[in-house]
């Protein structure tokens, strides 16, 4: 009978809910201070220094008003609500032939999280500003 090999990491248990344990792993690839709501989905990765959680993000094209960026207001793209955090990265899209003519809003996979989707980054179209 073949024996399955198991690979693993030592992690710290934060709490237990029934037969599930909640563990603490560092966030990798998130802006400093970014907050995830309970239920959001991430990718659990293995790195040389141990396990970590990386974002799953979806790009959404749209026009984001400048004042909404400055005030970090809630957006409404594709009929869905998105919220910018103080930690949301805002930058300019590279000027590349064939690039979309709209801003690109990167939204973290909400999974089962309640409330508006969390915006991890916004790339503003260079010709709009």
C-alpha cells in the first residue's frame, strides 16, 4: 500500500469553531494596512519562509471619478459596490498600445464576505488625468 506524502507548515491557532481551526498566516502581496473582511477568499501559498495568504483579485474596467479616489469613496461598477481603503494603491496605468481606455479597478475576491467589495488597487488611465 502506497503511503501519501504530506507537506506542511507549523502555524499558530487563533481560535476554533467546531471542527475548524482558524490559523494565522502573513498576508503577502497586500498593501500595508489592507483589511480583509471575514469570508473574503485568498490563495494559501507556500514560500521559503512558510505559508502565506496572497490576494485573488479581479480587474474591472470603468471610469472612476477623481474626487472618489481622493476621498476614498465607495464606487459602483458593473452594478456592484466597491470600497476603497486608505491602504488601496492608486497609480497610473502604463501607456501601452491596445490598453483599455478606462481606469482599471482591482477588486479582492469577496467569497462569502458581506458588504461592498474591497478595492486593492486602482490604475488610472493616463489620458484621463
